[in-house]
């Protein structure tokens, strides 16, 4: 069966925001969440007219930067949208690019556990956009329950190197407070995560 997926964009030469070294961000269309301030609203709309790639086609497209990847320890970051809706694509991409490229996943982790389990053996790092660990804030902001995300966080702690996971906790205007962000951070530290980034969402109104 052919593996293919629609993308909202492929962006080259990113440094310091999507993992180590020089990185190409490949952003999938499609996401299970509906965040109030969605950073990439194109991924929630219809996929009509978006480019569709097989892993082979995306590999050909990203190969142009192989020298940069190898020289800097970089590679490809799969974002979106939600890349963990596409585990088969990512696993096939790893077969194509070999082990030298750094593969990073930027995810909300609100996906079935088997999707996460499928990609962990083939990726080097994860950037987890956690939103907020308060179940009520999470539900209000994303439209989804947080339970699956919590299960997946627990699994990550059990099987994946902790220093290869960055958890991002945003201050979300109108949804949480600096006290909430501090509470999230402490809870993640207590759970065992070692790399936690906090930042403020920029919105049109606040
Ligand atoms: S997880 Fe990201 S892509 Fe999905 S709805 Fe939220 S902001 Fe948008």
C-alpha cells in the first residue's frame, strides 16, 4: 500500500527551533485538537490543494540539505498538525534517510499509544507541546480530554531518554496564568522531565 500524506508546508534551514543543528520542518496536515489559538490553522481545514508526498518524495525533497544535516547534527523535524497521526510515514522515512539524520517530532501527544510506540524506535528527539496539564483548562483550550496525553507522557518517561524530550508549557492568554504555568512546570519536574521550556503565546488580541 502506498504511504502518502498531505502537508501544510516544508520549511528549510531552520536553526535552534526544531531540534539540533540545521533542520527542515515538514508539517503534516491534520490534528485531533482544536486549539483556540491554533498556530497553524491550515492544518485543521480541508486538505484540498495541499501538496501530497510519499516518504520517498519527501526524502528526495529534503536530501538537498544532507550536507548541512550531517555537518551540524541536524535533520528533519516532523510537525503539523499532528505528526503522530502518521507513524507509518515517519518509519518509512527513517528507512530511507538512514541513521545519520536527526529525526525530531513536534507533537501534542494526544494520539493513541500505539502510534507513539511505533515511532519511538526511529526518532531521536521529541518536542511536546503540552498546552496545560489542568484537565479543565486543557479541555477548554483544545476541545479534547487530556487523559491520553497523560498516558503517553508516562510511557515516554518509562522508555525514552529524558534528555531527548523537551516539554513546552505556554502561557495562553485568556486560558491560564503564570501560576498555572509554574504549577505545570513543577509537576513535570516532579514526574522526571529535565528539559522544560515556558513561553507566552502571542495572539492578535493580547
Ligand atoms: S495542536 Fe497545534 S496544530 Fe493542533 S490544533 Fe493545537 S495548535 Fe493547532
